[in-house]
């Protein structure tokens, strides 16, 4: 499961949680991504 914590114009922060088949939490991660403009689009 992943959910956004912040969705800005230049960066996004996501909370990612991985669970196993027994519905136990296996991993928690926070991901920060840069948002870049696509060349030629406005």
C-alpha cells in the first residue's frame, strides 16, 4: 500500500507499507520524488 503524504508542484512524498500473506507489516518506507516538467508541455 502506498499513500501520498505531500503532493507539491516540485516534490512528492509517499508512505509505502508492504505486508505479507499473513497481513503482517514487513517493511515501511518513505519516498521523496522530484517532479520535473516534461519538455514541450506547459
